[in-house]
C-alpha cells in the first residue's frame, strides 16, 4: 500500500458513516471519512430527536456533533468534502475529491438519501416547526392535533396510518383523483375513520409564523381555501444519494444500493438478481468485494438514525473482517 492509501475510506457523514467510523477507528484501521458538503446528513434538517436510544431529547445537529467527536476521539480523519468519482474496478479502490485522488482497500458507502420536498418557501421556512418528512420521527409531537400528509403512494399511506396513532384527524392531500399506492394500503387508509382524503388538491402555501397553523390549498377549479392544521408531513418520496455509484456497483431500480442482505430479500420475492454476485458471509457487502454500504442509501424501509447507525456498525465489522481475511491486498 503506498503512503496515500488508506485501509478504509468511508463516504458519508450521517449516522451510518459516523457509526462505521467509530468502529473502524477503534479497530485500528485509521479510517478517513469523507463527510460531504454540507456534512451531517438528514439529522441536520430536524430539531428534536426523541427516539435515538440513550438520548431522550436531543437536537439532530447536536447528536451529529457527538457522533463526530466520538469518531475523532479514536482518530478518524474527517474531511468535509464530497467524493466526486470512484473507481472500484481494481483494489486499492480510487476516490476523487476536489483536485485530490486517494486510494483505499475497503470502502464503506453511507451517502444516505434525501427526502423530496414540495419546495415552497413557506414549507422550507417551517421545516422542523411543524413541517416534517418522517411520521415515525415526529408523529409523537402531534398528539390530539390535526395533521395533513401530502402524497399518493405507499409511503403517504403508511405515514397517514402511523399518524392516526397520535393525531385526532389526518388529512391526506393528493393532487389526483386516485392513489398510486398498492390496493391493500389504499383499503386500510380508506377504512380508517381518522383519515380524511382531499382529492385533486395542491398546496399553495403553508401558513404560520413560527409554527404550522394551516395550509392554502387549491382545487382543480383553481379555487383556493384555507385548511387549519397543526402539522404537515411531506410523503412524496425519497431519493438515495447514489448517482456516483451508477454502473460501479449494483443498484436497484430506484437507485438504492443492493447489499447481500437486500439481494437475498429481493431474491426471495423474485428471481431477477444474480445471487452469485453476492457474498453472504458479509451481509453489508455490495456487488464489489471490499465495498460495503449502510444506512438510507441501502435501506428504503426503516429510514431511522438508529437503524442507519446499526447498519454502519455492521458494515464496519464486515469491512474489518474482510480486510483480515484478504490481507494480501494491503
Ligand atoms: C426531517 C427529518 C427528520 C428526521 N427525524 C428523525 C428522528 O427524529 N429520529 C430518527 O431516528 N431519524 C430521523 N430522521 C431520519 C434520519 O435522519 C435518517 O434515517 C438518517 O439520517 C440516515 O442516516 P445515513 O447516515 O444513512 O444518511 P444521511 O443522514 O442522509 O447522511 C448521508 C451523508 O452522506 C453525505 N454524502 C452524500 N453524498 C456524498 C458524497 N458524494 N461524498 C461525501 N459525502 C456524501 C451527505 O452529505 C450526508 O452527510 C429524520 C429525517 C428527516 C429528513
């Protein structure tokens, strides 16, 4: 290995990447973590986090700060830059950022995902103040309140169902006259008396100065009316940050990275994947030996800081073992 080469490079500075960094640095693998710009990931967009084990109440950015300090304590080198390209065709792998090139024997990808937003100025201003993209995370704050979910897919149906555990009334606002969600999810929503569907409507503005107080919604005839609500949940989809890895490792049709575990799950449902490309001794390994992936760039189901951290830890342990078992490459 030459002097600029690392044993482990981690791409992504959210909970998954930072958890992988804590474990690989404590395993003496001296990881370099490329945290992205801006660093920190999705938790930087939220205020209160009440469900990360060990922290009954902490601000998202503070939780990230604690993760970073813990990783740095064990000598992780953190660089707040975006990796712009990678070459996984031979080991050591090559990563580029700014005008620099670095190499690594093992790479852990933890580039996360982005929630899609409506991109209204009022929605952006009230993010974390009643506007959310995660019912599991923030539904608890709306006990006995009125909330609205925007969207028409399975995610929107699930978010609405989750919110009925807390809110007294849940509107689903959808711009068409039918949902694209699966029939079973639609049936559950339509059969739930706490949920009221507003068809053919779009959101023009989120109302409220310091917190959400209502919406201006427009119907098909372009008539605008106010709707009083306390919280707005945007459920129009997520996009994994994996463009960089297209044609370099196997991604699924939505761009999520396929690891051994997820390949096995998919294979159980359909026969479309070549399972010979996956090594089931390493559950977080991608289709390239030595390249692992964790967190929301892999997982489109759970999408929590805790599950992302857990996957980051698993990826770190897999990478550590893989390096041990493939000593000849370093
Ligand atoms: C509004 C909101 C509120 C939430 N609230 C909660 C909550 O209360 N509790 C909870 O458990 N979960 C919550 N979540 C979900 C949680 O934030 C995510 O599940 C978690 O952050 C996923 O972690 P991750 O490390 O996989 O990815 P991310 O947090 O998305 O981090 C990915 C990182 O990769 C970096 N990156 C991307 N591309 C590159 C590149 N090319 N080079 C270098 N770096 C790159 C990004 O900059 C980012 O730092 C919330 C999410 C949102 C959007």
